[in-house]
């Protein structure tokens, strides 16, 4: 059984990005610039955004963080989005999700200029991805595909089962893995809360992706011997033994499932760091397009 080390892989990719940034600067090209809008003080979102800012430093990018209070109105938030759309110094930006309930998340996503949508959430990028055109790929699915590629885990002709149909993981990952090509060509099944006898479907997976946000949900009986298991879950579970008071839990019962697998991602240190590195790759691509 092999542990798929997203932390080490992401560190290697950040090194590659930093080298390209150095080459860009030596040629007189501009330093890539990522901006992020963070609304409110949700602990998980704070951590994600802090990690994105840190990754920018490691990659040699400029970063800008715009913090807004929970009470911000939709119009104020949209005005910030518009300002970033029009800022020639910004290559790409993200609005960290989730947003407070009084804000229409989809309206905010649709207000982002698709050319600066380095999260790949705008319907223009989603649509371009689904028909196989150049686009900004959604960061978590792109990170998973890159992990499989770097670990030489083929997808061609394989049964991939994805549990979870979210707009930011399940749906775009299914679209990527079913595309023609070396990193696609899989037979993809997407399961969700209305799937009957889920275990009978997951047990047929060569590659099983758990992305529903339910700690420890995937148990050993749901996994085929020799499967590759990708765990996207990162739920904060109360843990009094930790200084922080919580630990991150994946959607897979790692201790029980790992011995059955050919390869498996841990939580933390699996998919999470790859999501951030995909965002860096999208930002670098946005900068290249604006050269
Ligand atoms: N919230 C959870 N994951 C993400 C992500 O990849 N991008 C943004 N903007 N918000 C998120």
C-alpha cells in the first residue's frame, strides 16, 4: 500500500512554479498576482486563505487579501469583485466560499471576469471544461488529476466512482476524468445521497473518490481490494487532546481502508495541499495569458 503524499508533491510543484517566476522576472515579465476576498471569520476559511497567501510567498507571487465583515452587503461585495475585474495589476482572484447566508453565492461567482476566475467556478470556465476547451480548471479536481498523474496511476479504462456531486469537486472531477486523453478516458460513476446500495457501487471502483464531507463515512466493506482511494474530506472534528480543539477528518475510515488499497491519500496532507497548488498553477497561467 502506497501513501499518496500531496504535501511533498505540492512542495515540488511550488518549487517548479517559483523557478518559472524567476525566469519570468529575468525576462522582464511581471510577477503573478493573486488576490483573495475573505468575508467574515470562519475558522476553516481563515486557514485556507492564510495557506493560499503563504503559497503565494513560496511561489514568488504577489498576493492581496481583502477582508470584509460578515455584515457586508451583496452590493458592496460585488463592488469589490468589479474593482478586481478592472484592476490591471491583478492576474486572478478568488472569493473564498462559503459566503454568509444573505449573499447570493452564485451571483458573486458570475460577477467574476472568467479571465480572472482562477478558482474555475464561473459557468464560462465550467462549460469550457465540460466540452474540453482551454479554461481554468476547478482547483481540487485539477489537484487530484495531477496527483494521479505524478504517481503514475492510470485512469484510462478504469472504473472511477466519485461519491459527492458538488459543483466544486464531484461534477468537475467527473467531467475531467471522462474527457478523452491520457489523464481521462475513465468510466465515471457519480454517487450521491439518492444512490441506493452505495456500497455495491463503491466496491466496484478501481479509483474511489470520497467527496461528501462526512467524516469516516467510507468503511472497509465499501472498498475493493487493490483500489486507489482519494479522500477529499476535510471536516473539523472536536478533539480535546489537540491544542486547537479539533482535528481534520477525511471521509474515509483511513485505518480500516488503507490496508486494502494499492494507494490512498491521507488527511491532512493528501488532496488539500494539491488544491492550493492548482490555484497557484491557474494564477501562473492567468499571468502568462496577460503577458
Ligand atoms: N471553499 C472551499 N474550497 C474552496 C475553493 O477551492 N475556493 C474557494 N474560493 N472557496 C472554497
